[in-house]
C-alpha cells in the first residue's frame, strides 16, 4: 500500500512539473511572438505623429521637440516647419558622430517611421516667447509638404514618455 502511494505521489509530482513546464513554454512562446511582431503597424495611407514631447526651457531660450513620424502613405513627405505663437522659428537639427548641422526640412520616406530623439535628429524650437514648464502642454502646428498641417498636443517633460 505504501509503495502504491509513493508511485502515485511521484506520478502526481511528475504530472505537475510537466504541466508547469508546458505552461511556461506557452507563455514564453507568446512573449516571443509579441517581441517578433515589432512596432505597431503603420497608419493606413496617412501620416501620424507618435509620442511627441518637448524639453522644458525658459523664455528667450531654445527647446527641443522629439517624436516619431509614422508615414503610412505610398509617397514620401517632408516636415517643412514646426510653428506656434510662442516660438520665433524652428529648424531640424541633426547630430551625428561627425558633426552637428541644421537644415530646412526633414524627409520622411514612404511606409516608414522616422524617430527624433535626444542626441540625434530633433526639431529646435528657437527663441521661446514664454517658458515651457515641466508638465505643461504646447500646441504645435507641424507643416508637411504633402500631408499638410497637423496640429499636435506636445507634453513638456524632461524625459521621453514612459521614462519619467
């Protein structure tokens, strides 16, 4: 009788271990699938602004605008200008290992995402008419050569969304 209970106990433990391993395997597989799926799909035949944010800055100084531009259109586009009543001008500022340069537009190839980030390409907001305070919101007009005007609510924060 004792031998029968030991066999059942060992069999029960084995079954439990197999179930846990299979459950972990299923969970791991679905996580792998999520990681393999990558970024969300591009918007259908439109251009969208994802995760915009601007750094805090005092009046009279310069801030930086960061975002991802998702171009789901069949054709390329160009960010021509960022404007708002409180900024004097804007320019695309590109930082590379070789140099730092400013230019008048930002190409956005068809069916791609272009990310503007600290230490990389971003939009300089020059000569602020008022301060951009942490946790405030800036309303910006983004002018694209093909897609036209996009009005965007831009949170003012010291670090990217999700990293506060």
